C-alpha cells in the first residue's frame, strides 16, 4: 500500500454502533467538530442492521470521496485483529459477523474496529480527561462494567482482542452471579443491575425502605430514593462503591496508571457512589506510592465517546502503519 | 549521547541481587553463555551489600573496558524509572536507595533496573519459554507470588514502576492476610507460606494427617507428605491450585496473553498443584476464546532467570534508545 495520501490527512469516518442508535461522523484532520454527522435507530432486533449502517456511513461520506480510514466502535465481544464481531447481546444477527472485512470490501477503505469500552478509553486518552497521560485506566459503570486501558500510549488489546474485560475480573469467587453467568465479577457487584438486585434482595429479606419490590426497578430510581435519604438505597450504592474500590485497587496493582477515568451512567451519581469508593480504594491499595499523583476523574467526552474513540483508533492505527512503512 | 558504539554491540553486564547471592555476568552480543560469571554471598543483614555488589561487578568487567550497559534485577518494590530501591524486605540498609544512579556514577555506564519477577518474565519472553510470543504472562509462585507481563513485546512497568504486582491482586476481600498485611491477595492463597498456613490451620482444627503441627513446617514438607498420599497435604496444594486458577482467569480477562509461564519453587511440584489449577482455570474463564491456542508452560531459564532478564532489559532499553535517536 502507498501511504503518501496520509501525509495530507484526509477525512476519517467514525462509526458508533449502539444498542439504540447507529451513528457516523466525518472528521477532518484534528478538528473534533465533525463536518458531517448522521444517526439512525439501530432497531437491533429487526433484520438489516448492517444495511442501515452502510446507509448512515454513506450519508456522511465526503463529496471529494477521499476517506483515509473508517474507525468503528461496537459492543463486544469482538476481535479487533480480524474485525469480526463474535456476538453482541443486542444485535442478534451479528454472530461471528465479519463487520470490518465487509466494510473494507464495500468502501475500499481501511477499517479499524474495537469494542466501545476500549475506544471510550482511547478517546478519553487522546481527546478527553486523559489527555497528556501515558498510562490510563478507563472504566465505564453502567448496565455493565467495561474497561479500556492505555499503557505507554498504546491501547491494550490482547492476543484475541479480549483484554481489559475488567467488569469480568473476579472480586469474590463466592459473590453473586454476573450477567455473563459466572460468579463474583466486579460487574455483579457494582453495575446498575447489581445495585438493583442487591436492593431487591434486601427488600425480600424485609428491609424497610421507600422502594417497592418491583422487578422493573432501575438504578436511577434507587439513586433517587437515596437522594431522598432512603437508608437501603444509600447502602446499595455504598456497597457498589466499596467493591468498585476493591476492583480499582487491584487494577492499580496490575497497571499502575497515572489516571483513572470513570464513564457510564452509574458513575454520574457522584458522592453516593464515590465516597465509599474512595474510602475503599485507600483501604485496599497495598503500597501508598500507587496513589502518588494519581488522578481520579470523570469522563469528558459524554455521548461522543464512541465516535471520538473510533476516530482516535483510526488515527493511531494509520500513524503506526505509516511508521512501519518508513 | 552518541550511540554509534551500540552498533557494534559491546559487552552487557547483568546483575542479579538475590536474598542469598549477588551475581554478575558479562555477556557478549547474543551469546547466552557469559564470558565471565561471579557470585558472592549477599549477607543481606550485614552492612556493605552495595560494596560487595561493586566488587562482584568489577570481577566480571571485560579487559577492554567497553561495557554498553548494566542491567540489574533486584527484589522490589523499586522504581525502574529513577533506579531507586524503595525498600526490600531482605536488605535492610536499602531504604529509598539510589542503586542505579550510584552504579551509573561509579561505572560511568547506563544502568537499567527492574524487579526480579518483571525481569524473569522479560527473560522468559526473550530467551526462554515465551520466545516468539508477543503477549506473555509470567508468574513466579514461591515464598511470594510475583508477576511479569509483556504486552506487544514490551514490558509492563507502570507510572511508578509498580505494575504487574499480581501476587497482590485481591482474590477474595474476606480471605486470609497476605505477607504485605492486606487481606485476600492471591499470594495469601497460593504461595508456599500460604500452603503451610492452611495446613497448620487444619491441623489446629483437628484434621488427621502425617504432618505434625510445627511452626517451621515448609511447603516442601507438605509436598512430600502429599506425595505419600496424606489427604490434608494434598488438599492444601489443591486449594492453592484452585485459587491460582481463579487468579489466572482474571489475568486472562485482563491481559489476554498467548502464553502463561510459571516459575518459582512451588510451581515445580507438578500435578499436585496444576491439576486443580487447570480445572479451576477452565471453570472460571468467562469466554472460551481466551483459551484458544493458549500455552501454559513452565519457565525455562531456571536459576539464571534473573541474570538473563537483566540482560534482556539492558538489550531492549538500548534498542529503544537507539530507535529514538534515529
């Protein structure tokens, strides 16, 4: 391949494949305001997700037709090395689905794919809260817990592209069951559904609370009850924060980052989760040096994390191809 | 600095600072047989460890005087970026000790330092069981448990140089106390002393065994009793293997390596530890793809792991300086 064209840095198209929306945006050089942006409903349970994705990409394709690369963020598990989606919980028709090869074939443009948590971490490192840091630990705490890890300015991907699945690290082998079917993962203690499940369990055991036992109870409702002073709701978040502190302590011992960045809806509740998190983290870090200069911050990119992470991926992969070709 | 001299690849001196011996060896280019090798007793509790180290290095210094670098493996915690030993359990006089700066000043030669587990991992990757792999997880299971992690052919060091402290990852927050004073670390379940402590606890609870309750009981004695069919001794190793499987499952989810390499005395007992380890690992890995093609092997470098790891460190650091200077 000739990479002379990269020198002038053409357009990069970033794609964010979400459970609710498919989004595409066209970026020029280092401008984080896209020159085009489009989104459509994913309708994940209806056929034709791939065709809708093609349409949304075509809608942002630049007039001059020159696109250096497509970067894409998708829920995993997926293989960033081959560009295959192994299977996503939402999009049923994508089982062992060659997404990147199909897009490459259709658009005749290099395609780089990784999972949404990895790319949100990469985006925060390149454009957001982690800018200027070389070793970044990003955690999204939401319906699930996902990790994105940057080590010496490089995204941790792993042999099969399945590294940094930090929501599925075992925190207590006798702990509750995770959404994945295994026991005691961080996600089973500190995700939104884990907070709800704990609250429901306590209600069943007769705990007094303003919350009603309702299978449709949400983490947001538990947070609202906590804000009103409900003791059970408060303890549900405190417990999630405590376990999150245990998990992050182990991640410091593992990666020794200079910044920990939290994204995802559950992390936006503030002190309700983070007071107990900080206490627990300090209690469980086994050497004070890990905390020297350590920043703990909220994600800065908001809803655009997926798109900007996909943009960052395309940029760093093009750069490393360029380096290899000199 | 001018790195023209590196092109001819002069001598590298590797140093291994052990609790029992201080060793130094001089290597030429890619020859793993040292041209000189020397060792002296560390006598860690007697003054003058640093002076003995200088002597053992001088004893292997080449006649032509041309040394490109000194690589050194030491017990941690230490800071590989500054070359300071923060404090080692054995060598009392080395508290916040500027080992690399002092050696640089004395020998006027670049000095690269890292901890023994990281360097054993690096040595196995470059010269041993991990040769040809890009993503390596090395674990030494001995008096303690240490980790060394290679990601895309680079040693994981961390912001403070304290990454890959995998023996101090929390496996069960309610678990037994670790040598570091914190609860539930992998080392508190699966190291030699953890195996002994479990056996002693069971004896105290009245378990029948050929083992006698003796504070000087060793992991080796427990292994010997297990080989003779002692049920308690067998279960002590089985339990250590089970928790080791839990820990390694989490490390696969974290790093997704292509090979796991075990070093250290406890890992040499074979099936006594590894039968339950393999069962536990398969039970706790949350996606079968992590195990596809995964190698699990014993360390190949034996007693020379520290020296060869220090040699590997000096080589890779010199190479990366060379790359930066072009």
